């Protein structure tokens, strides 16, 4: 194809939702491949593999500072999302803040800038925080997954499990007075429940990153991206914000 004809093709890709190149070469998905032969492995007993979050040799656990944690995430090879993302999105805000928020995973703007919640969702989050007198100098924000899933798809269970020790250690190192979980993925992952966000939101819970770390007062609320799609739910989040404000002022 002549290069002056490429623009309509790119435009078509964009309209179809293709916004990231995963491989340098196109893959023909219509080729029928030989089925992979699986040879069963003989084992005496079938034991459950320890989940990554409980596996003591995950690199997250040996990190003694946020900088060490960032370096460990940079050299981590256990999550393929890193291959398609432009940047590691570690966090944004003030790591000494009393309030830490945890979202799901970076979007396109966060991926480009390497900072959490800087896109449209982040702007809405800033408005909610502003309504209770907070800004990025007074909160710290990170995500369950530090690399953007291609096309903003939800992270898989395996991706969440691979990255969970990083956010657990991240919270433990920051040790905020109050933790806010934004959306169902953050709430279910860190509270270890299958309960949906509608049931979880607005109630104080206890979260302990490890059995030896201090218990942190934790509350879940709707994700700002959900509010952008369902503005009728904003009142709930504003109510949760007032609950957080009250708790913050009584903890000072
Ligand atoms: N959504 C998230 O969950 N996190 C971000 O950083 C941005 C959008």
C-alpha cells in the first residue's frame, strides 16, 4: 500500500478500537495451528500453588522503600502487560499523606505520562477530593495494576494475582491512616471478597497488608470512570467523600 493511502487504514483501526500495537508484525489469526500436545505430569498429590500474594519470594516483599519498590517493579518480568505499556505507572501525589487511594489500572493518559489518575477519571476524582478540601499534595494515589491493559480492557485474574504483592507492599510502606478503594477490582482484590462494589461501598472495613502490619481503616467507593458513565451515582460518591472527611478530621 502506498504511504499516502495509510491514513484511512489508521482511521479505521482507531474506529475499531485498535489503539496499541502489540507486535511489530501483523498476526494472521485465521491460520489453523496444530493443536498443542499436552503430556500429563505425574504427581503424587495435587497441591494448590501458593497464590503470588502469599508467596514469600515475590520481589515486592524485600523492598524497604518506595524507591526500591519502583525499581523492583521496573525489573519485574511476571506480568506481560509491561510489554505493551509505554510506562510503569507507580503512583501520584504525596506518599506522606494520611489518605491513600487505590484504583484499578492506568488508562491511555496515565500510560503516556507515567502518573496515576491524570486522565478524565482523574479530573473527576480531583473534583471529589476538592469538595472535601483535598488535592494531590494531600493524598497519595496508586493502582492494583501498574501497567495499562491494552485497549483499557479489565485486568485478568492472573494479572491481578501477579501484581497484588506490589500494591500490598506499596500500602504497607506508605502506611496511610485511611485507605480508599476505587471501584470493584480494587475493593475485591484488597478486601479478598467476591462481593460487588454496590454492596461494599460506603462501609468502613479493616485492611491489613500483611499479618504483622498495622490495620488501616478502609472504605470502598465507586470508580470515577463508572461515574463518568453513570452520573446518577455521583451522589453516593459525594456521600462517601463526606464520610472520609469526617474520619480524616477525627484521626488528626
Ligand atoms: N483508572 C484507574 O483505575 N487508574 C488510573 O490511574 C486511571 C484510570
